[in-house]
């Protein structure tokens, strides 16, 4: 069964009719008492009771709100149009908020794809779009949304590594792709509750405290290696360019041994982390 739209009668019109009925019932009862007519008295008392019960059918639907209506356990439809309405007073009406809501999950401690313990949390933006599913398919759709969202976050964390290998997605570096995957995972779980997931993003991501310092040292070492590699590549290019320029302009003729010495000196100068102090050679090139 799916959600169906229900439109009630105008609440203002029914309010006017019911008030007129109550006034007429009171006046009729007074007249019946004066005329000492028992049957008319019973009629007007019954009319007054019916009018009083009918007041229970008046209901207000606020903007971005719905009322799921049931009659003796049978779903009759949902009123989504805001306003003042009247429905069968014997029905049960359950209010369902259609507003956009969000929550942040607890910080979950899970193992990533590589088995490293990480702490992860996510922000989920959601709203109810199917009132029948939200009210009748699950016991408490808000609690269901929170629990299933945290379950999806756990599964996502175990499917990816904290840091990426070349050509792979990671929790830390692939924010956009991971957010899309997380929203899809949560949406699959919440469809049965009539909930639409509008956005889901990781709000907290860190290594667990027991391995955080070790992982920080590993990241620093990786960064140092990458920087050294880039420095060496640049230094080799500069040395090659220097030798080519010297040879092309015939500034000085160098044999292979002197070229090797020059390359060694230039690489030391270019790759050193400290300032280089030059040594002036006052002799010949070979002394």
C-alpha cells in the first residue's frame, strides 16, 4: 500500500455549521421543554451530542506538515495541504513533519579497508516524502533513520582506506565520491521508511588515538620522500641544462672526470637542506 492524498472539508465552513447546530439544538431543547414534548427534547439532545462529537473532526495542518488519517485501523489517506480542515471525527490523525531535518551521527570507531582503526562521523540531511511508509512501515522513523545511517557509515568506512593508493578512492582525499556513495548507501536503507536523503557527508575523520602518532610519522615520512623525489628531479634537470649550456657556448671544455665532479657538486648544492658555503679554488682546474 502507498500514500494517497486526502482532502478534508473546509474547517471554517464546518465550524459555522456546527456552531449553528449547537445554537439550534439549545434553542430547540428550550422550546421542547416549554412544550413538554419529550420526543423533541430527545431529538435536540441527540443533535447537540452529534454536534459536540463532530467538533473533534476539526484539524489544523501547518506548512510542511501532513496528517496520516486512519478509520478503525484502515488507512484513508494523508492530508498534506496546509490549512483548517474537517474530517470524520471518528478517525485517528497522526502528525508527520515534512520539514528538512539533519543530524550528526556519533563518532564511530571502525577499521578501514586496510584494517587501521579510525574514528568517523557523518552529517545526514533528510526529510519524509511518503507518510504511509514513515508511519506504518517502521515503528519510529526518526530512530530508524539514525540507526540505519550509522550502519551505512560503518559499512562505508570498511570499504575504503583512510589514505589512497594510486588510482584508488580514499576516505580522506575523495570527499565528493565518498559523499555520493554514502548518500546512496543510506538512501537504500531508508526508502522503506519513506525518507529521502538529500545530503550525506563525513563530518569527522581521524585515526584512532592508539595509532594516530604512528600514522602521523608515516605521513610525514611519505611527504619527505615525495619532496626529496621532486627536489632530485629538479636538480638533475638543472645540472643537465647547465652542462648543455656550457658545452653549447664553449665556455669551458670538461672531460668526463671533471663533468662527474661538477655534477656531484651541483647536486650537493641543489639538494642540500642547508646553506652551502662555496670554496674558492685559486689554482688550476685540476688542482
